[in-house]
């Protein structure tokens, strides 16, 4: 499950311990929680205090040496990305052995919540909104792709796409929440994954095209049903990933 830094819903139960400090930050409200950790609305300690979203990863994730190493290697690139269709990541750090991300706080909702609400109302997803969202996310993916080519190095490109990672602001913006390739490699239950990507093959332009098509199908398909997930283990996925399958 991917937790999104939106102020929407603020539905979780009231935490009587809030507000409370977390390092130099002040946690104000719980926004979401899931398998990876918790997200809070917080005050960011800069010259002029401003609101931000603070995603605190769970302790088990923070204890994985490979994860921490990967995060450190790409942290600078993730923080330097600036694009109108990407949720801005301000900082990545560690407090009391808890890894955290600081991002902009998007006033609005996420795509998964909107789909759920429309499902409850039995209303179709508006075609014009679906096309708009796909175009905005395409712009974000294109920016990441250009950034990778310009720098001559692998940019932290998405391995998949979760509806929870598509944020819709009250100002009519669509933004992709992407913490980097290290976080993207963690299992996501509701993510869309391109068959062109896998352990032996990094995401490509073909992956982007598949993800956008899958996103549109998710929004416009009957009942909002997601494309059938591809297998992530076994000979089929091994062949797709570009590696030799095991002997029968």
C-alpha cells in the first residue's frame, strides 16, 4: 500500500499524542498509514515555518542495509527533481533510527480515494478528467526520462504505478508521488506494473507507455477494474525480465 501526502480525508482516528515533535519537525495530524509506514501533516523547520507532509517508514524497512544504501545513493537526485507534475521531495533523513521523507503537502485527494468514492456512488469516471490525469502523469514520466538521459545516469524512474501515488489537488493539478527507485522496488499491493520491467531490466519508454495505458483502462474500464496483474515469479516473468528461465 502506498500512503499519499494529501490533506484529504484526515480520516484516521484522532491521535491524542498530536501535535508532537519528531526531530526538528512538529507532527500535526495523521493523514494515512499502511504497510510501509505513516504519513503526517507537519510543520517544516525553515526560515519561515511551512506545512509539509512527513512520511515515516516503519522500523523493519529502515533496518534493511540494501534499502538504506540504495536510498542514500539516489537521495540527491530525488531531492533535486522539480516539475509541476511531481510531488516535490524536500528532504530524506533519519531520526531515532526511523527513515523519513519530507514532501510538499498536496491539498486534495488521491486517485484511489476518488475511484472508491465514485464506486460507492456508482458513477463512471469522467472521460475528460481521465484523459487530463493521464496527460499530466505522462508529463511527469517524460520529465524523469529526459532527466535520466541528460545526466547520463539512471534516474529514479518508477517501476510501477499505484492509484494512491497519483494526487489530485484542489487547484486542479495531477501530481505523481515518486520517492525514487529504491522505494518503488518495495512490494505494492495495488500497483500497476509494466511487463517490460523486471529485476533484470530497468523501466523504459515502453514501460511508461504501458503504465499510462493501464492507468486509462483502470479509470475507464468497466467498474474501474484494474488490469489483471502479471505474474511476478516463475518462468513467464523471468523471460519478460530478459533472463533465462529455469529448467523444467
